[in-house]
C-alpha cells in the first residue's frame, strides 16, 4: 500500500510540475510581453523577406538599366553611322550636280561651237537645229550673238 501511495504521490507531483510548466508557458505566450515577443519575431521575419525582395528588385532594375544603356549605345552608333552616310550622300549629290552642271556648260559650248562651224559652212538654221537636237530659235540666237561680236 505504501508503494501505491508513493506512486500516487509521484504522479501528483508530476502533474503539479507539468501544470506549473504549462501555466508558465501559457502565461508567457498570452501575456503582453509574450505577445510583444511574438509580434517582434514576425516583424523580423517580414523585414528579412522585404529586404530579400528589395535586393532582388534592385538587381532586376540594375539589369534593365544595363540593357537600356546598351541599347542607347547601339542607337547612338547607328545614328552616327546614319549621319555619316547622310553626309556622304549629300556630298556625292553635290558632286554629281556639279558634274552635270559642268557637263551641261561644256555641252552648251560644244553646241555653240558646232552651230557656228555649221553656219559658217553654209548650212541653214533648220538643218543645224535638226542635226544638233536643238530648237531653231536657239540656233538663230547663237548665230546672231556670234555675228555681233
């Protein structure tokens, strides 16, 4: 019987200790200080998560900025190439126009010389105009100007 009482006493002491431990845990968890600690812990977790997200977003933004810089450099190179090509085109256009103007002047001189030569040979104005592909009025003007010199 004594051993039975001893076992019951041990179990009562165990229950009492268990009760005290659980009560302290529950009091700590549901007390103001326990709730503050729980909230602080969750806030710390949220802050860590926000920091990780922010770091990831900053990395993405930096990558996009590098891509934009690369595109801007490429665009600037293309614009410079286009500008050089446009300048070359304008220069070649001026040279071509000058060549045409010079050719036209030399052709007019050749026509003038040819008209005077053919007129001096006795050809009429109409025949000279047909042969040189000029108008009769142009031929007669050249002849009259050459005679007035």
